[in-house]
C-alpha cells in the first residue's frame, strides 16, 4: 500500500549470470481514493474486481508515460507485477490487478504481467518469484532476505536447488500498528522502543499454524486479516507493547529461518531494513552476517528482479522455479501483450 515502484533497469548477459544497472527509480503514492479501493477489494464481487483491474491498468499507464517523459526513457519492455488483490493458492486463486493489455495500449510498449497464475494452476504457490533473480543477480550471497509486507528468504540448498518461502509477516502488521497512532510506519522503531514485550502474545504468535508448515509456503493479505490481526486485536495491550511484541516476533521468526538453513552471508533488502530496531533484534537472534546494500537496491530490488523476470519471459527462459513454489515444473511464465517488436 506504500505506492507504486517504478524502476528503469538495464541488463547485460554475463553467462550464466546477468549484470544489471538501475538507471532511475521512484516510488509514487496511490491517490487516497484508489488506495481505499485496493484495501477493500479482497471483499468485492468478481465484476467489481474486474473494474478495478482496468482502472489500475489505466492508472499505471499514466504513471509510466509520465515517468518515461520526465526521465527521457524509451524502454524495450514493461514488466508489471501489479497489485495483489487475492492470493490463496491452496484454493487455486491469485490475482494481481493492473490489466497488462490496458498498460500496453496506453504506453505503446510491450508488457509482461500476471506472473503467478500459471504456477498456481499447476499446483504451486505462485510465490515467491524472486529466487530466479536472486540466483542470477546476487548469487555471491548464501541467502537473500527481503523485509517487505512479508519477510521471505531465498537460498541454494546443498544440491544447488534454489529454495524460497515466506518466513513471517513484516511491514504489514508493523504499519497497521503505527496506524493506531495516525502514522504511516514506525520510523526507526521508535514506538517499539517505548514498549515492552507481552510474553503471552509472543507465544501465541509463534504458535500460529503457518510456522508448523514445511516449505514451499507463502503468505497473503488474507492470512494477515484472518489469522494475525485477530490475535493483535485480542491482546488489548498498549500500542507500544504491541509494536515491541510484533517486532520481537518478526525478528525471532526471521532469525529462526536464517539459522535453520545453515548460511553464513545474507543480503537483506526491503523497507524493513530501515527499521533499526527490527534489524537489531534480528541480529540478536541470527548467527550470520547480514549485509545491507545501498539504498537504491534496498528499495528497488524486487522491482529490479521483476524487470528481469519479464525479460526472461520474452526470451522464453525459466523465470519461475518449482523448487521455490512447489509447482510441478519450472516455468517461463507471464502474459505478454505485444504492441511493438523487442530488439
């Protein structure tokens, strides 16, 4: 819900890996009315969601055209993740809104989107998608950790297979708690530092069923609303104590995941790395070196990787790993809308 990440990326093949450059990147907030629709859409009818899909496609096209004009860009390809409205792979459902055909028509540029549906259709989680990019762009690290709305990890096992899954929630509950104080987020972890850990809630959170499930597995907003949020609301503790407890829970689960796979070096990105209190608690529990790169990569690593996933799709190369999603086979996935030739 923070906004739309736009990143113009350049790739060069350095067989078998790739070299990259993020030329320019920005994050643009959603207008209040559209943000409200996105927050409510998971409860809507099929027709209402279809209308939002088209509205969001028009909105993205407008943002992209302005982005290209402002920075003198003429990209070969637009790779669009879209906004996740529904993600319940156990029911065969995943939907990322922002119609690719409308984006393509509105910009005059070939678009790749809808990366997850094909994997869900073959019994996979449709997530995580980033392990291919982690392997091709950041293979020098034993593991990659992303602290976004949810925390996820990607690493190569002893056989060289890329394994990845969601560890736990991250910014989604922290931002919800910050909202109780009319704040968008807990800057630097200041709210958490004022609170005390509620041990009973800490135990209940760590006993949630998700943590007993073996990978591959993934989390979505529905899980947050149905499983985590009720526990948070029932706790009836102060905002500071709730924030401190949630930070401790996230740190414990993230570190447990890292420690369990026996890695030594971890590249950590995503908005959560800006929360110094959260990072301090992760380092307290984790017995590895956690490296935070420059802020451009911290903020736009997932945008960078989805740009690569679109490029791989156009080339007909694998961009979705069954070892990470639990699908039947590796895929070259994504829907392509062509309006001009790719060079």
